[in-house]
């Protein structure tokens, strides 16, 4: 599905914590006639939105079903623990999961981390969302372990966070249904991968090859049409090797040559004195 089958606008989903602003800005500069629509969606619902066709591509958190989706991993986030500013953990530069053993660690229903076993002490009830869990941290009920971007997204002046060195991490990727790799998706992939506006990709490689060949052919013809011996001529039209040697000989007066022009030049340049 390419070209005319694409939707008139490009619909880009993104999960909380991802900031697509720089890529959207480049899209608007390069493709001003194709509107880009942003759709923020909970991390757990992003793949369903892409499957249903309600979004063309999306910034999601891995893993995704790689039998159905294509994905370009972009970056791995640092995992942090969100705590009140006056918490004891705030005195450390970083902590480990073991340091959280005595803490009530909140585990919201929209948690994006893949825990083998949850750290710390369980809360009485799981918060519905990360935003709800942040409110509970501010109330002193527990701490929260999340990707750093979510800690920044839900920033509060009375809270801070510290890296957790051995916690699971979250990988962010650009993903889309492989069977719906439209021209617009290809355009956005190029932007995310940092391609310049003049760089080529799959659907434009054939047209881009023609100018390249056209540039090469005149160069090849020009080179082939000249005799090999003339390729080293200088701008004056004289062979560089021969001209250089001749000038060097003339500068030294051509001494030691029989009947050479160097000897005649010496007689003209220094007339004999009359006695």
C-alpha cells in the first residue's frame, strides 16, 4: 500500500513521556501540504490504535509484536525512583532495587516496566494511572519507579527522582504495521533517521539515479576522448614533465651539453671584453 492509498494527513501516535516536537517541526517544514495529526495514547493502547488503522505510525514502548509491526528502536530510558524532596533517598546520587526493599513501591496499572518481581513492599491498592501514583508519592504514601521521561512529565516542585541502577529499562521505538508502509511512513522514517531533504530512499531511488548517471557520463566521455598523454598537461598546454625539465636545464645554463642552447645563451649574456 503506497502512494495514492495513503491518508490525506499523517496520523502519528505517541505514548506519554515521548516528545515528538522536533520531528513534527521538520515534517511541517518539508511537507507543508500534508498535515500531521498528533494522537497521544496510553502505552498499553498504542499498538491497538495502530492495528485498527486509526494511526499511521507511532512512538511506542517496546516490546511490540514483530510478526505484525515494524519497529525502529530510538533510545533507552533511564529508570528512576520518584520520591519526596525530603526523603532519605534524596541524599543519594543513585540507588539500587535493594535500597527500596523497605519502601512501599507503588505499581500503577499503566506501568511500562517489565518487572520479573516487584521491588519493595506492595501498596494496599494499585493506582489506576501513573498520574495517580505521583499524587500518592506527594502524599507520602509510597515511592514510584518509572522511566525518567514520565518523572519529568509529572514533575512537581515537592518531588524529585534518583536513578535506579539495576531496574528494568524502557525502550522507545517508532513502529507501524509492516503491511501499511506507505510513502508518508517512509517520509517520517527518513526524518526520524536524520536523512536530509535531498537524500534518497526506496521510492525515489530510481529518479535520483538518473541525475547521478548524467553527471558521470560527461566526465567519462571527456576523459575517454583525450589521449592519455595529454591528461597531465598544465594550464599552458605544455606537458608538465617535459616543460619542467627544459626550464630546469635552461636555468642552469645547460652546462656540459655539446652545442646546446645553454652554451649559446652564455656567450650572448656575457660578451668578451676587448683587450
